[in-house]
C-alpha cells in the first residue's frame, strides 16, 4: 500500500529537519531560525507534490527565500552579521581553542564582507555540505553559473582574509591606558 | 601563528553549527512542529463570501454578548485584578511546588493529526529550579519513566541550563530551557515551562484577564484567559486559559489552543492532578535534583561547561 500524504511528509520532515534547522541557524539568530524552519516545512507540506526526490536542495531554496523575506526588515538584516561575528566555533579541533576561536572569528568576519550571493555559494558547499550540483539547485541557478559564482566567491574570500590578516593587531595595552 | 590550510577547510572549521543528533529538547520541538504542520490544511481553504448584512448581524450579536458578559462579571463576587494577583502569588511563594499533570493534545479540523497523552511529575521553585519526569501513558512501557530533566532558569530570563536523561539510551545530555515560545508573544506553548512561570510571564505581559468561573471536578474555579496572540506558524493564532482553584488559587487545569485561519488547529488540555506547595527542606531540596542514574553515559553535550544547575553536574569533568 503506498504511503499516505501524512506519512510521506513525516518521512520528509524527519529526514531533513536537522539539516534545514542547521541551514537556518547558520544564517539567522536562533529565534529567527525557528520561524524559518517552521515556514519552510509549511511550504513543503502545502506543496508536497512539487518536492523532488532529492528534497534537501529544494528545502534549502525555500528556506533561502523565507530568510530573504525576513531580512526585508532592517532589524533582522543585521542578524546574519551578528551571527557571523558571534559565538566561537563549536567544531571539535585539536588546535588550541583560543587560536581556533580567533581563526573562526576572522573567517566569519571575512564572510560578512562578501555579497549575499557569494556568501551563500560558499556556505552551501562549506557549511551545508552540498555538492556543487545540489548547491546550484538550492541557489536556484544553473550548475555552470554556480561554478563561476563559487570560484569568484573563493577568490573574494581569500582576498578579504588576506586583508584582515595583514591588518595590525590592536594594541590592547595602549587602548586600556587611553580609556583609563 | 594562525593555522593556514585550504580556504574551504578554514571556512568549514568556522561553521558555528555543530553537526550532531538533535537533543531531547530539540527533538520535542521538532515533534511539536510536525504535529502542528500535519494539523494544517494542505491547501488554504477558500473562504465563503461574507455579505455585509451578515457582518452587521454578527457585530450586533457580539455587542449583545459582550454586554451580557460584562453584566455577568459585575454580578459575580470576583474582582479581576485581585484574582489574577492571588493566582500569581499562589505559585510564586517560597518552598517547593510539586505537580502531577496529565496533558492531552489533539488536532482540530481537517488535518487528521495525532492525539497524544503525556503524564508528567515535577518539582519547581519560583527561583527557577525545575525537575521533571515524563511517564509513558500507553504502550509496552505504560506507567514507566521515559525521561527526566532538571535545571535552573536564569533569574529574570526564560533560558537556563538543563540536564536531560533518556531512559532508552541511558544517556545524560545538556540543553537549555526553551526561549522561543515567547518570540511572537505566544503564551506558554513551552513544553518545559511550569505553570508558575507561565502565569507570572502572562501577568507581566498584561495578557491575563478574568473571564468568570467554572467547575473543575468538584472544585469551583476561576477562568483566567489570555488574549489571542500570533502563533508560531505564520497566520496562526494562539491563546491560553488557566483554571485556578477559587479557594487556594492554585492551578487546576490549563487549556492552550492554536488556530489557523481556516479554523483548523491544535489543542493542549492539561489537568493538574496534584498541585501542592511543600516546605523547602533536605528532602524536597533533593527532589529538585536530577535523580542518580548509576551507569548512565554522558552524551556529547553532557560535559559542556554549563551555568549553575543548582546541583552537581554528574557529567562535569
């Protein structure tokens, strides 16, 4: 007996909830991310017949549009920047934690300087773990277009990182003396 | 020296979200969202055209009903602010509150979602400590403990650290009290919140009003209702109603509802079988802690550095 509509949706939901939640958390505050996840799966529920077999890029595409709608207000527009500059990486590492946190903050600061489309291309591949073909579907463009976008984004990120790394470190002692 | 390496590797290492299984709290959030979505109509229901004369008649009926309701309340011996203040005070005194509750949730309307009954026992203090156990209501584990959580909300805030033990995996994990339910003003749709916290928060938000009296079992009860506020899913509306004992002012029951524009939705009905205040002593203080679980494993998040739980973290290194 074929699965009912509810069963099909439940399968889709359980298989992809964690990934969609991760996608939203990487781009929005935890509070806004909950709304993005709810709205994304609401769209999937209402358009279940349109969801392709490889659902995740499709869901990411919906989540991207939901996020774009959210960011139309100025207060939420700053959320990504705050998120990118926010808490340290939770990824396990054998490196010194202080060094790793500084490195992660540096990378996220460089990311924050990129355009939305460049940043999205990089994040889909590096953070959301999609192949170039699936990332292209999530971004809503052709594979060739995405490859060019990703190439340019990498170059831009490398440039921003180099600029940040070559900037002189602030003299904390001097600053505290000035404040004091 | 900063670590060098491939650009994409550096980028991946800066990922702020750890890939790991959902915690118990996150799984509960996911389950709640799934039930809500299944209760949502798959296609927005076309609304019938409403004629002006029908609107006018409905408006007149509402006005008459409002007058009757106001007269009814004026005739009663209840005083709105007094009852609300007493209800909030009743759950905000010192000591330890011990609660046994049965919660039933069900879908309303065309979306034939699930029906779920849960049974909880918990101890909480107005200072934010909470220890809750969930028991199976049916199935092969009927009456047996399913999971347990204990922690402490940060003073004046919704969030705070919590440890959770899952019987199936015999694992202790760390998490946090949910802060999300109040983002859009949705009152008390928070699976971790105790009635005391909910009542205090609703009162602080100015959302509670007295809506008369009713009967709960053999007890006379006051009805305290919130206004309708936006729900989690876009377009949905939520509301909550507390029934408090007319003598002790302690909660007897609670009803929460979420409605979508079509009229479909989701209801949670909670009956407090026991709601008592106990003195704070060595015995009741122990009830606020996570029970000892010899042989329990510590999950990946169990040994994270947490804020004060109110009791020693068995997974702390």
